[in-house]
C-alpha cells in the first residue's frame, strides 16, 4: 500500500523501493531521484489505509459468496421451484457482513 501511495502522489515514479514510510525511495524513468514529501506520503498512506479498512465487509462477503456457476444454478432452480434459495443465501452473507 505504501508503493501505491507513492505512485498516487508521484505519477512519474517508475521505480519505488522500501517497505516502510521511513525508507521509501523512488526515481523517474530517467533514473532521477524523486524527493519525497514525508507529510504528503503519510497523509496519502492514511487515506488509502482508511479506504481499505472501510471495504473489509466487501472482502469478507466475496470469500463467502458461492461460485458464480453455483449462484446461477440456485437462481435457475429458484425459478423452477418458486423458491428463494439464492436470495436467502445472499441475504445471510450480507447480514453477516453489513456495510458500515
């Protein structure tokens, strides 16, 4: 996520190295070093981290949703049998992981 923050702030950066806010370095396509504004980087990193955190429910849902082929099969059989198996399965997952 740190590398993404750097690339968001410095779109001309082609090489980004380092694993923490303190040791990040980057350069452009010509190999010229880009001076990093630590405050701007920390702010962008915090923004990306907050955005990531708010999407936890979506990541959790994605893991639990049935495979698409299985969902389509449920939808088909719900139509044939006049049942709500698919809707019930999806509603249960959405209830387990509600949007914030």
